[in-house]
């Protein structure tokens, strides 16, 4: 009954404050000091913050103005993505010494499936420890890791003992681990969703598990089904060496706020042109167009429309984006516009395993 189900040993490797750590590595004068990678201007945004800066509440995606306010001694460093890519490639070469099943999520993190690995090592925990040590020796940088039976738990676990640590969640520990987990630690639960869950009396995984599938889908839509399964240890997504994007987009932040739709049309034309270039480069088309609007007060608004056919042409993308722009009145002046295309012609549906099937197999798995 269970023989055909996947039995996986997954490692999630996540570099510690990667961009900021690279800057401190290359410039000894920055070591031990609060630094932020990004622009210092009033339009600047923090791309990464060192752990010294994080103690003051500085976080990635935060306005540089707010970051400086939180940490007056904050040092801003210009991003050097060529350097980050160079080190990232070195790290990935280490991954491939262990498995070809590597799914990069970004320059600084990746999933590895080491169920069957090139070293013949049955312990995913020892493999993760060895990988982290090799990264340190090769690059001088620290990495953290999470090890478990699926991608979701491995990713959550990698954050438990950061920085420079790792956490293994064995099969028999999965349910208790998830029940005890603070709801804010669940990957996929953002700040707004967490606040909504708090109001519903959901503070831990155990609280979430007490809610029915019907209640969760009614309250959170499609995400409700995701929450229902992951809190039960069910996440069947395999590590994909060539990860297929779920959406393709382009966006622009403006030097001055835009206060009228008329001023936005020219910008949308340029954004649609860039999006078309990216789509055609990858031979991708999609049905769902989403317009992203970030206001001057940093509130975010998205509007979407799904077409009955696939598109990749700038004209059709722009026409739909314009329709979405005029769909409702602007709430404030606008600092950023973006257009993305989802529901792509590359997507494949994956049928989730039942709770009984998945957990039964996992608990029999010699991790």
C-alpha cells in the first residue's frame, strides 16, 4: 500500500545574512558593525542586514530611512551582485558533490534531496554538517541548515538555530514539532495572516490543527488547504533541480511619487515591455495578469485578472494592466508599479497524498 510513496531526506541550506556577511568578509573594517546592504537615499530599501543591525530591528525590505532611524550608527554598503553570484556558484558546486537534486531558491538558499546521495551516507544530519563545514572552509562564510522529511519542515527547521547552526526534525518528531511551533514560524504565514490567525485564537500549530479544512478554506481561500496539510506534516513537493517559476514579473520604483494614472501609463508601457522580453526569453506565457501598486505610505495593493487564453505579448499585457489600473481609485500617491503574469503554461498539478498515507510512511522511515 505504501511502497510507491516517496521517502525523502531533505536538507534546506540557508546562508547567514548572506549579502551583509560577504561585505564583512571582504572588508574587515565592517566586521562586528551594524551594516545594511542597499541604498541610503530616501528611496532606498535594505536588501540585507548584518546580525549586528538586526538587533536594532533592521530587516530586509525595510525603508532605509526607517532602518537609519532604528539604528543611527547603521553603515550602508552598495550591493555587489556579481560578487554574491560568484560565491553562490562556489557553494552550489559543494552541493553537487552530494546530490544532483538541488533546487536553488535564491543566491543564498537551496533545497537538497539526499535520500540517495553520492557519498552513500545514510545520515542527512551528518551530510548537512559536512556541507556547512566545507562552505566555511571554502568561502569563510557561515551557513545554517534544516533537515527533515519534506521541504516545508526543512525550511522551517533551518531558522531554528540560526546563525551557524542546524536542526534535524526526525520522522517521529514531526507532529510534535509542528504542534509546538509558533504560527509566525510557519513558512507561508506572513505578518498580516499571523495577525488574522491571532484574532481567531490560532497561536501555535496545535491551534491551527484544531481547525477544519472547511473553516480554513473559507477563511483563507486556497492557502487554507495548504495550512491544513502542512501542519499535519503533509507536503509532497519534490526537490526540483530545474525549478519552474510560478510567475514572471517586472517592476519599477520611482524617484518621485506619481499622483495620477496618466503619469503611470508611460511607466506601465516600459514595465510591460520588460516583462514581454523576460517571457519570450524563457518561452513562457500566462493567463493571470497582476498589477502591483505600492503607495507612498508603503501600503501594497494588487489587482488581478485571469484571461481565457495564454498571453506573452506586450500589447495584451499592457491592455489588461491598464484595465486593472482604472479598476478602482488610487488611495495615495504611488512609489512603485509592477506587472506579473501567473497561471503559466509551464505549471503542472500535483495531487497531495492523504494524511494517513503520508504520516504512516514517514514514521517507518529510518532517518
